[in-house]
């Protein structure tokens, strides 16, 4: 599912598309399945467990065990509330722990590196991973971290080498990374096969965290494969474990919106999430659904809320760069979008980042340069539908009709993943 901002609304095209959907037309969600979860209490950033360790930190910030425990709690609160403050608090706790640790330092280095990954501070995370490797302990965990980092940085050959180094078909961590690798290569069937194996491992272990991770990620894969009912059922299974899980609720909202074309119900689900979760991305999805419903006032308000949330809190750093490029282009702030896209390529030189860079060039009227970028860095390097849509627009601007036609056919097969507004844009290519 995607939460990129969409603004071009084509009523006649949407009407046509709605009449010829090829997805699972017989499947329909039932609000009775998930209503109970929409009313669940928000995640409370406190617990007796947390208070115990937090008080110890306040009394004596040199207590290593306290620092590690509280960092974990802060990270959990961030995932539950979307409040960036908790991610930054976790960072500070891990930094203190790393400073005073005499043993087990590599574990704190890896934990801080993963915190930085969440903040999109990938190059800083890579430095920490290298330090952890020098310390020697937890070699498999460090190799796994290197795989994750090089995937984020677009160093796919190196990522594959690290994946080979941790080969273990009985290990959950290996299975999910093989799934991610095959998804990156565009082999969704194999990605699903490995993710199903990982889910079986999680169910065997009955580990709550692994179950939630495998259910929600496999649900995403099923959706991309057109297995909407299977996707829906896994999101529900995740909510049965964690009634407050915002990601699973968002997944259901996307099914209701993109598969059923019920924007009103999707907004109801989103509003319930946003009462409890501060993550800015929900404003963008709300804006997209509002555009589909032709509710321009709601769309503008959602975008304004997004901009204020991200702009007024510098703790977000580079986390929303790609979203911000999209936002700025939609507001016709082309030069600023171009500068931000350049910065994102420097921070994270992936095909997706280059896609945004090329798209910003197109909006500046540099269609030939945009074409050169996508042919060098995007085509054949990613199967991400939203980025391939940008490539199709660049090909169209350059008069490459045959290439547009090829991409258009591929993109129409990803209609569910892209959503109805973007689907309309693709139909008009």
C-alpha cells in the first residue's frame, strides 16, 4: 500500500475503471470484523515496568541495565504512538548505554544503528555497524544488520553477499530477509513463499513480536499479489494479537479504499487511527482518499496538517524527504523539491530516490536529463509501481510511446497497490 499524495482527479476515467475491476470482485470486508479494534484504547506511554526503569535512570543515569530496558520501552512507545519524541528518547538512552558499557557493547551499537535506520540516518548507522563488527560478538546479528543497511542504501550486490553469509533456512531473520530480497527483485511469488515459512516459524515460537511482523508483512505481500481476502484476514489476525496496531488498521483502510472504493469508510478507519497515532503519513493517505471523494476542503486540510507536523518538528530529520518532494511538487515548489530530491539521493542513493530526483527534473522542464536519470538508475533496478509510474510520465514527456505503453500495461496490473487516483492517472498516459 502507498501513501503518496495524489491530486489529479479524472472522474470519467475513474468511472470507467470502477466498472471493469479485475480484482477479487466477490470479496467484501465487513466492518463488524474490525469495529472493536477501532474503539481500542490508545497506547499509553507508561507502564509499571517502564516507571521502574525510568525512575532508576533519573536517580542514576549510569545504570546500564536501566538504560537498555528503557530504550526498548521508548522504541515500543514510538511504534505504538508514532510520536517521534520516543524514538529520540530511545536514541539518547542507547547512546548513554554505549558510553558506559564494558561488555555487550556491540549489542548497544546494533540497537543504536537500528534506531538510526528508523530515523533514515543510514550512513551514521553504517558507521555503527562497522564498529560492532570490529568488536566481534554477535556476528550473525551484525551481518543481518549490514544486509538491512545496504538494502536501504541501494547497495544490492553487497546486500546479497551479506544475505549469503547468514544462510539458515531454520532462522526467522534469514527467511524474512530472503523474502525482502526476492520482493526487491520483483519475484513476488518467491517472496511470499519465504514469508509464509517465516510466519510458520513465528506461529511455532508463539513470539508476539514475530507474529505481528510476519502477519502484517505477509498481508502486504498478499495484497500486492491480488489475494485481498488473505491479506484482510492476516491484518485481522494481527489486530487480535494487538488491538492497537495502527499498521494493520491502515492495511484494512487501504483494502476498503483501493479494493472496495469506499472512501467514506476508509476515512472512518483512518480517523480512528489518527486519534491515537501521530505518524504524519496518515495525513497523506487521508488527503489521497479525500481527493478520490472530491472533498477538496478535507484534502487541503489534511495536507496542511501534514506539512505543519513535519515542518514544525525538526526531529523528523530526513524521514519524510520523499513524501516532502511529492508534496512540494504538488504545490508547484519545483526548485525546493529538486533540492530536497538531491539531498535524498545523497542520503539514500536507491532507485526510488533517483526516481524522485528524475521526477523533480521533469517538473523543472529538464525532461532530457530526467530521462537520462531513469534509464541509468531506475529502469531495471526497481519494480516499485509508484516509481515506474514516474518513469512512464518521463517517457511520455520525451515522446517514447512504446516504452510508455510497456510500463502502462505493467502498472495497470498493480492497480490495487497504487490506488484508484493513481490508477486513473495511469489510464490516461
